[in-house]
């Protein structure tokens, strides 16, 4: 559920359909993995912050339908964070990106066009549209896909991680 707020103020999200699994799911094991990913991506792509401009100071809520938690991205250059939150928590955000996990996975792997997903209503974007456009443009300018960068965050496990992403794309793509 979202609350409408005045322009520029954060919105609040809480999933009214959150099931009991998301309440019991311990998210603390995910946090170091997500921290490693966001730090790695920002280390190899410092130009993202220049391209993001004012979007660096926004909170992006990623609601990937099909996984029992939410992701919160804050691309602040001094302390970029990506954390998992319970679907039962109230989460403040400036931009909400929502869609099936399979759709969002294909999008970060550049297997599909984000504009087409938006206009076909495969993803929902609410909130600060300028911030999401800045993020999309910054990611489009990368020489690699975000999925490739996530895989390389795992060092010697990069190839198995990339294979896992490819397998997930193949499995979830078949159901999309």
C-alpha cells in the first residue's frame, strides 16, 4: 500500500499481501551479500554518481514479486546501500519499481527494454520519475550489464554466479 504525499516527500510502502514466510524470513544473512554487490558496482562504476546527479540522494524501493522481501537502494556516493527489508515493514521511498522477479531479472541483464516493460505495464514505477530516469540512463550508459557486474562482485565465484543468473533467466523467462 502506498500513501500519497506532497511532491518531493518520501512515500511509505507496506505490502498488504505479505505472507507469513516474509515475516519469519531472517534477512540478516542477505545483508553482507547485498552490501558487497553495491560496493563492488560503485567501485567499478564511479561515473554512475555523476550521471545520477540528484538521484543519488533518493531511495529506490524494488518490489520484485515472487521473492519474500523488498530491496531498498540508496545510491548516496558517500555511503551507497542496498538492503533487504521485510514485506511487513513500512518502508519510506522516493521511487518504487515493482514487477515480477523474472521481469526485473531480465531487465537488469539487458534482456528486455525497460521502456517497453513500463508501457506494456509489466513493471510499475511510481514516485519521483526524474530520479528513475536518471538511474535508468546511468545504467544504460554502462559498458556491461548490471547482472555481469553483480556476478563479478563474487571474485572467483563470478562464473558460477553468472551461470546461476543465466539459469534463473532461462527458468523464469519460460514462465514470464
